[in-house]
């Protein structure tokens, strides 16, 4: 079976996480992605190797598997001209420099569009291409702070800000970049026109907080720090300490609350007017509305404190109440390996003598062939082939390497698949 984006060629000038994740999706879906990197040391994630003697450490490999590496200095006149030559045969062009940087080298949208009128050109930045802040530097935790995400995490108004524990905005803008590119490719196939895409970390952050942002913009509803409580506000949509750990439970509706109460032995709350708004509780739909939040939470805490989180996870799941014992990431992944609790894809590829493994790309396509087997390229591994494809002869390529505009490397043989 063919993959969805076979035949699509991507010229990717991006680095670190957001842009490379966008092009990673395209590569995993079958596109040919040429990753353009500085020739001296490549992009910065190649250096995060934990003392390992490789230029393809796991963090880099995970984001760049299935791509080709062209080590080329775009800051030189000849290097920029080579990229414009390559753009003539590309379908997609991705960059994530600060606004204005690529224009210095004649690699901006207007220039690339003059070469390839139907190009899909995606710029990924912190604050977007326009506005007073557009040229500011941006990192994930800085944008979390700016957009209010840090002040939605944590407990209580007086607690310090708390960031999400992984680069959630970088990942989100990469996903949204890939989505916008794929939709633009469909439009081009239908209408024959290209597209310019302005994807930013600020936009991605607001999409992650979409319901809250819309509530404030539409109704003036201010955000609240809800800690580990669920979105509905039900007192039984929270995270409670048990005898052997923590349990997240989501008994949002009256029906779910009744089932929870039966399991943990607090059935009297279901008819207690002090505790609950019984009119709301006895309606056929809706959420649990407490009359005395602190009292209800106190009853729940007392009931959970003497029970096993692992036991309650199983009992509540059996009666249809969403619940999960709080785990570390590694604990969850080990559990998936050891049991049949969740059916996840298992993607593996060989990388510099070791195996890099992931649990897929977030979804599975039935008609999509096998997972992409190729690992991430060494720096400059495909420079010679990419430039030869653009019509350069061996002598010209050799001279470009001699003067430091490009870097080449003998292409590694494709590792056998297991």
C-alpha cells in the first residue's frame, strides 16, 4: 500500500521541535523531506547526545526519522541560490526562523513563490509574522507564561505559576503546521493554487486553551486555577489521594456520581440537600452541582483515603465511571508493553547501531502501508544526492564542499528491517 503523501517533496529549513515535528508528520505520511542544516555542526538537537558518540541522538532522531539531510550554508550567496534552485521542484517549504531572517537571503515567501507559484510555504514562529512582538524570541515556557497557561496550572491564586511539564506548545504548533500543510495540499490539488501559512506558538497555545479563551472573549468568564480538577467543576471530577497513591476520577454526571458513591460507600450524599443541588442532581442530564463544595470534597477525600487506587481504578472502570491511578509516563509505557490494556502502534527503526522506538504518530491509518523504516540522517548524508537531483555535477558539488558552502557524507546503507 502506498502512503498518503508519496510524491510530495518538502524543503525543510526548520530546527529544534516545532518545525521538525511538522515535517516529521509529512515524512511519516510518505513525503520526501529534505532537511537543510548548517554544514559545520547541523541543527542544535544533534548536540544533545548525553556523551554518546553520534550526531543522531534519540531526541533528534525521534523528530527527524525518515528525512534526508542537506548540509548547506544558506547565509552564503551560493547556498541561498542552491536552495532557490531546489525550491523549484518542491511542493512544500517550511521555515521557523524569526520573521525577516529568511528574507535576508532571498528565501522569503514572495521570492520562493516567484520561482514556484503553487508552493505551500509554512512559516512557524513564536508570535506570528506581523505585530510589534513578531521579532521577539520565543521558547515554550515563555509562551506558556505570556498566554496565561502557567496561571491556569497549579492550585490557588497565591501559588506560583506552574508550566506544563513538557514542551506542549512546540508540539501543538508542529501538529497544527502539519494539518495546515496537508489541507493546503488538498486545496492545491483541487484548485491549482499555493498557500502561505503563518503558524505561531501563540496561536497554538490559545488553541490548547480554546474553550477557556472563547468563554472569556464571548462572555467575559475569567479563568480559574483548578489544579487537578476536571473541566466541568463537579466535585467528583478531581484527583484524590488513596492509601497507595493518587486516583483521578471523572464522575461528572449524576448517574456517574451515584455509581461512584456506591463503590466507595457514600450513598447518603446522593440525597443530602446540604451537599448537593438535588434539583439539578435529579434531572435526566447535566452535571453534579454542589451546594457545599468543601463538605462534598471532604467526604470524598475521607472515603478515598482508606482505599486502594489500583483497586478503585478497576472497580470504577467496571461500572462505567472514568478513573485512572496516577502514573509516571514510563510506568504507563511499561504497562502497555506488559499487558493488552491499550492497543497502540509500535514503530521502531534502526539508528546508529541502536533501536529507536515510539508508539506511533497519534493515530493509525488502516490503508497506510507499514511504518516508515528509515531513521534520522547523519549530517549531510544526502547532500550530494539532493544537489545531483537539482542538476549539479560531481565537480561542482565537490567544489561547493571545498569552500565550505555544503557538507557531504557517504550515504549509509539502509539497515535491514526486523
